[in-house]
C-alpha cells in the first residue's frame, strides 16, 4: 500500500490523505481525471505519476512546472518511504509513505539486525567450578 499525504504549506501537518492498494499508476494534477486532484495554480493539469514497477514505486514528473525532492528538480526517481515531494518550486508538498510488504519487511530486517547487534553473544563453556556450589567442592 502507498499513502500520499498533502501537507500544510507552513506547518507540515497533514491536510488530506489518499491510500492506494493495487493501483498500477497514480496520477496527480489539477485535472479531474487524476486520482489525486490538487487545486493550485502552479500544479500542472497532469503533473506527476507514481508508477508501480516490478517491486518498487517510481515517481515520474510529467508536468511543465517540475517536481522537487529536497529542493532539487527531478524528472524520475525511485520512491522511498517518508519521501517528501514538492509540486513546482512553490507548490504543495506531499509526503509518501510505503507500507505493507515494501516497508514492513525493511523495518523488520532493521529490527532484527538491531537486536542481534545490541545483545552480546556469550560462547563460553561452563567449567566445573561454575556449576558446583563452593560448599560441595572438594579441593
């Protein structure tokens, strides 16, 4: 599943969410024939497509005013969980969240790796001194 969240222009708080399960292509723009319709003068009628390719999502800018990630103009980019995109240099910002298998598998692997690296493994064989109480020992 992929979730798109329109953020407030000055506060980065969510204004609106769209969730898509199995859509092959998500179209974003001003025109009513898009899956996500944004009413902004700087957003093109058909501004952006997010396409599901094999095992990942791909962002493709198709509008005339451009799409920006971290202030850089991009024409095509693989989508990552938590990515923030801006439509046009001064337009709306959308946060992209991946869930389901895509991000949960990555998150589970990260948790497993973290737990393995934080817990020391002891490969010590106990000697008889460790297992026999001191009062029972014969010296």
